[in-house]
C-alpha cells in the first residue's frame, strides 16, 4: 500500500459506510428508521454535512502543512473544537447517524494532521484538498445523472419514506438513494484509486525533472 493510500484509509471506510447506509435504506428503510427516526431529515440536509466536511478538510490541511509539531497540535485542536460545535448542534437535535458519521470524519481529518509526511507532501496538501473540494461538488452534480432513470423502489416506498416538499424525489425517493450511492461510489474510486495514481505520476515526473537538471 502506498503512503497516499495509508493517509486516506479512513476515507475508504467512510465512503463504504455511506454506500452501505444507502443500500440498507433502499432495501429496508424500516431498519434505518428504527435506529434513527430522523434519518429522512438528515438525508435531505446531507449537502450541509458535505459542505462542513469539505470545509473541515481544507482547514485541517492548513494545520497539516505546519512543520512545527507544537503549532500543528494547537491549530489542529482549535479546528477540532471549532467543528465540534457542529457536532454538539447535531447531538442536540437528537440525531444518531449524523453524529456518528460527522464525528468519525472529523476525527479522521484531525488524526491525519499528525502523520509524518514529507515536506513536499505537506506543502501540496492544501492545494490538493482545495482541488478535491471542487471535485466533490462536480461529482455530486454528475452523480445525479443515474438518478434520472427509472429504478426499482425495493423497500423504499413513498408511504414509508416521506421527504418534505414535492417533485420527482418525493414521488420516487429511491432516486435520492441512487444519487447518493453513485456519488459515494465515484468518490471512493477517485479518492482511493485515481488520486493515488495521479500523485504517484506527479512524484515520478518531479523526480525525473530534478534528476535532469
């Protein structure tokens, strides 16, 4: 496993958890609603979670760039406490799944800042994460394409799962599930297969250029 793959191993788990969550919600929404009755509200506001998660990723990348361990620890703790406010806000609503997933993702970003990567990797991290934040938005739009086609409802009947408002997603809640499964599947591929390959090629190109100078 490459160092890049090691650095993102918690993202592997997070994307897989999301995919499994939506598959379960598609097949047996009653099981999910039994754990968290507010699961539909959470799914409707998932873009808020994605925004906070992307914002936290860039913020922790700033701490990751710091060479001094003391400064890195102080800045990381500050960001951890800052995003902890959102965790408390979710907790106060009585939500279960959002709290678990949010805490899991933020802790992962927090721990990443203490990995002993090379100076070059630390310097490129902020630029990389800014690019990934933009990529997540683009992938979210692209992932909506499969949801435009008809899909079997399985267990996610509108009489059981009721989203607020009106429209195609309310009449066919399985399309939201397909949208999210497509999104996290694409991100799983991009973050853990495509990106490590691109980083490795850039690293080899840099070494080659330096050797030619």
